[in-house]
């Protein structure tokens, strides 16, 4: 018995590729038709789709002198970079975009027939239409800062004028916001100054009333002390006069006892008993006061009678006249009268004068915000010559590739549905085993 084995000369992989090529070639007209249909559909889309254009406007910081009027108020310190940033925030604001769109609905007629509200349609459009660009702050670049605004719009719009008008609208709203902030700061400063002025006035009134009360109290105390001193002096003088009268009474009694009627001296008491012999010159040297009774009864009684009739002893003490003068002056305090008679207390407040000056300065501040330049338009948006979309060649190329892929898929599906051997081979991607001839039995 002889076994003959004949190995196959082709592998399964070679069969797969061959079968795939045969199947695709058999469906070449289907693949070509699907591809052409997709390209035709893309062409129809390109024919009916509205072209889209894009404009760009560039803003740069304003010159320093444009902000000098605002910075000169000393209430705001706005640098050119800060002013440009404020404008950049304004053009990026959704609120400003919507407000400008609502004010220019006739220029956005493309949203009039759209489903939903105007705001919703514009929100979908604005999310892709507006792009704001600026230099990367992480990169050190010698170029001056800028704000770029790009606007993509359909051919039915005048995008250039819309962009330029929107930039002016955003800057106007930012100027208005800046003016509102400025007016609010001025109003707050004036309110603070008004409260300070009221506080100064109340403080001054309190100080003046305290000063007047202190002066009147000092005058009352001084007058009471002077009156006490005057009463004490008068009592002292009365006591002194009574003591004098008592002393005179005693000396009058002594003089009567000695029979002294006229003023004399101690050495003259014995002259009546002596016999005078010639001229006598007498000299006395006394180291003590002569007793009062040597004045004689006539003089002593005359003094006593006069003292008894005296009604006031004030003239005997000069201090009493001074006290009466001081009491007379204390009856009217001129400083109190002057303080009370002031008609305009503001004239005497030094701190109030400074507050009044600042208040007058703030009230006289006037800034023309309508001419305030917050940014310089370095590049105005102008109507472009060519659209940026849709890209015809790219759309056609993508349509052709997608159409070819779809045609191949349809060809494979059709081959499978027909249940051809080629289709069965295509379904399995593993190599098929080699074909082996069965052994033939030889009966010898």
C-alpha cells in the first residue's frame, strides 16, 4: 500500500487577499457609485451652504495723556494697561454682546426664524463667532500688549461694521461704568466729608460749651472766694475798731485819773511841783512807745466818739477796694460773651476749613468721560475678500474618503449576503489548513 501526499502550494492568507480583491472588484461599480453619491451630496451642501467670513480688530493701550484728566482727580489711578484690560473684559462680556445684539436685531435677521428665543439662538452663535486673543503673560515678549477680537459671521451679515460698532459699544459701556464708579467714589467721599464736618461741628460746640461752663464756674468760684475774703476783712476791721474803742476807754480813765487833759509826756508830769530856775532844755530818749493816756482825755475822747460813729471800716483797708474791683470785673465775663455771640462757628474750626476745601474740590471735579480714550484701535475690522468656510476642497476630500469607505463596507455586506465562497473566506481572518489528498488504498 502506497500513500501519496500532495501538499497545497498556496496558504490561507493568499486565499484571503485574493478573495477580498475578487469580491471588491466585483462590486467596483457599487463602491464607485456610493463614493460619487457622497461627493455629489457634499457638492450640494457646498452649493447651498452660506459662506462664512472672519474679520479681526486689534486694540492697543491708549496714550498716557488720554488718561491724564482722570488721573489728575487723585481718585482714580488708571494706567494704560489697566484701561486696555478693562476694554478686553468689556468685549469678552456676554452681557455686552447680548445687549448690543438686542439693540441691533435688524442686523441679525438670521436668528428671526430660528427655533427658541432670540437670546438662545444668539448664545449658540456667539459661542463660536467671537474669539478674544491677547499675548501670553507667561512669555516674555518685547511687543506691546494688545487685545484681538475675531468675529466669524455668515455672508448675509456686514461683519466688519458690526465688529467695529460692537467695539465702540463695549468701550462706551466701559466708560459709562467707569463714570458710575467715579461718581460713586465722589459721592462716598462727599458723604464721609459731610459726616466729618458734622462731627467737627458737634465737637466744637461741645468744646465751646465746656469752655463757657468752665469760665463761668471759675468766675463763680473766684467771686465766692473774694466775697469770703471781703467779709473776713470787714469782720477783722470791725474787731480792730472795737478793740481800739475799748483801749481808748481804758486810757481815757487813766488820763482822767492823772488829770491829763492835753497831750503831754512822762517827764512833764512833775513840772508843776518844781520851781523853775533859769531856762531848762529837756531831752528825752525813749526805747518804748509812750502810753496812750498821755494823749489826754480830750484827744482820746474825740477819737473814741469818732470811732463809735463810724459806719464802715472799708476805707481803712486798701485790699477791700481791690476785692470790690475784682468782684465788679467778675460780674461780666467778656470771653463768655464773645464765645456766646459767635454767629458762624465754622470760621473758628481749623479742621473744618481743610474738610471744606476738600469738599469744594470734589464738588468742582468735572471729567469729560465721553472723550475718555480707554484703548486705541490699532486695526479696524475690514471686509475680507475670501471666506474662511466652508473649505470646499477639504469637504470634498472628506466626502470622497467617507464615500469610498462606505462603498467598501456595502460591498462586503453584499458578498456575505450572497453566501459566496469568497464571502465565507472573508469572514474568517485566520489561515485555512493546507489541503491534503486522501490516501488511496491499493489492493495488491
